[in-house]
């Protein structure tokens, strides 16, 4: 996991085969802007050489904070560091805990119908429309078919909600998946938290590398967000939001400037003003609520430190509304 303090962009240009090739690459450093610039220039020269040699590479790195270019680390403001754990402010102003070896996994509840269910509903409705056209009049059947294509997804969504409710609801289904996963892994111990969108799982019994097979198995069994899974591998870290989303606590204005860190120094006062307003409002909300522990009861000392920081920042043990 890398969350650099300094950033720079290198740009190199060369004429080859009657065309101009321009390549831009970012560089980063924890030491100085000069070191970041040196790295940026070196990465740009290397990429240019590979492009001129015939490799298909992007001409520039994407300027994104967390889910950006392959090989580019997390590009967010560092708010605090606790050993290997780094607290950053994300692109919309919330605080995120980034840790290289403590497994967090959020399970978001989703009412979208499963693919098999959606296809089943669509098939039944289409068959019904065709049967109507065959039995009565093709014109009426065509109208029914158009209505089917417009209405099948809302119908499938309603049916998915009904089936979920009959089976105990989203939370119960998620807990059953967690318990099933733990049933074959007696050494595991996890803490469960309720988030605004679902559940959060924190594994406490041991530290993990994001590339471990056990991590992939956990993510798959629990139904973790695929984007989060991909970013854990890309950024070599786990991540958990530990302060509320601004729009959930009455702050509709975006953090300004809306730009990837670092921002223009002239815009910092504006940014600080927004952050002060946000943090004052955030004090009245939690990011998650602790629910229960499951498993062996083992807590690794390194995980205990991260768990304490997480729970304090999230205000997870109180009764504040979650956002």
C-alpha cells in the first residue's frame, strides 16, 4: 500500500515515423516534490521507449484519487497516520481508513433482481404476450409485447424484494452467508457492523495480504462489491469509510475545488472551509454500528489497534444515526 505525500507529472515528447508522440506519467514520493518529479520523468521516459518499441500503452495516467490507473497509488490527502494505517480524505470529503493487512469487507444490500430471475420473468411475460397475440389479435399481442419490455424489470425487482423478505430480509441472508463461510473455518473471527447500505465485516484473528487466496474466497462467499475487490488488489490494501457521506448529513454542496489531490494552494482556504462545515455536521452521525462478533474469539494485536481506530472514528459503539 502506498499513499504518497508528494506528486508530480512528467512529460516527454519525441518525433517518430513522421508523428509526434507525447507521453505523460505521474511520479510520487514521501520525501519531496523533487523526488516525485524525478520519478515522474523516469516513468514517462520508460513508457515512451516502450511505446516507440511497439507496445500498446496509454499515453497518460488517469488523474483519479483511488480507482485510477493501474500501478498508480492512492492519490488522496493524508489526514493522519497510525503506523501502517493511513487515514485519507476521499474525493467527496469523507475520511477513509486504508490498511495494508486488516481485512474489511462491506456487503451492500441490493434489490436488483438476479440475472436468472430477470430472465425468467422476461421469458414468462414474452410468452404471455405472444400467446395473447396468437389467441386474439397480433396487433394486441405486439402492444402487450412492448408493455412487457417496459415493465418486466420493475416486476422482477418487486418479485426479488418479495422473495428476499420471505427469506428473512437482506441482513438475515447476509448473516447466513457469513455463518456458512465461517462454519468451515473455525480459526476465523469477525466483527459485524451495520452500515447505511448493508453490513461490514472485519476479520480480527490474523492479518492478510489482499492477494491471499483466503481473502478472495471470503470476498466471493460474502458477496463483496466487485469494484472494491478489484481495488484491494490494485492498491494492495483494504479500505473502510469512517465518516459520513456528506449528502446523507444535509451537506449538498460538493467539496471544492473538485480536483484530485494536491489542489492549487490558492484554493486551500475554500477547501478548509468546506471541511470545517462537514466535520461539524459529521459529529452527530456514525458511519456504522457494531452488531456482534462471530467465530473463534481470537484477536490479533495488530488488528486490535486498527479495530480501535476504526470504531472510534466511525462512532460505532454509540447510538447516533448512521450515514
